[in-house]
C-alpha cells in the first residue's frame, strides 16, 4: 500500500455545485438568448413567407385574369378576321356571279336577232306550206 500523501490544509469544504453553476450560468444565458433570437427570426421568416405567398397568389390571380382577357381579345380578333374573310369571299362570289349573269345576258342579246330570224323563217315556211300544199301523187305513177 501506498503511503498517504500530505495532509490537506484545514478549511471549508468546496461547493462544486455552486462553482459549476457560476461557471455555466453565463454560457447558458447566452444559449437562451440565442434560442429566443432564433425563435424570433423563425417567426419573422414565417410571417414574411406567408406575406410573400399571399402576394404571389394575388399576382398569380392577376396574371391569370390578364391572360384570360388577352385570350378573349385574341378570340374576338380572330373571329373578326374570319368574319371579314368570309364577307370578302362572299362578295367575290357575288361579283363573279354578277359577271357571269352579265355575260349570259350579253350572249342572249347578241343571239336574239339571229334566233328570232330563224324562228320567223320557220314560221313563214310553215305558213307557206299550208297555203301551197305539195302536189298530190298522181294515180298510176
């Protein structure tokens, strides 16, 4: 066995618990302060995120409304272009029909005198044939 060492000086026994508390109190207070700041930062971040989310939702609604209005205007413009194109096509068809009708009338006018003359000649021939019957065939011939 080893011999005991020197004797300790006499006095009050040390309070290790109080020493530890005194030593750890400042860092623990700093840690509590840091946690409080972190909670505050988190709360501000949550609030800012909620505000930004709300703003983004409002902006999205505005963009969608503008897009719908632009789509309505685009459809209306396309319908107007189609209507004008159809009216143009109809006007062109009508003009072509009028040109054809005019050509038919012109042909009819130019042929009317000739056809009238031919009809009169046929009528005259029929009338003359009634007044001048062909000679009857002779008997025994």
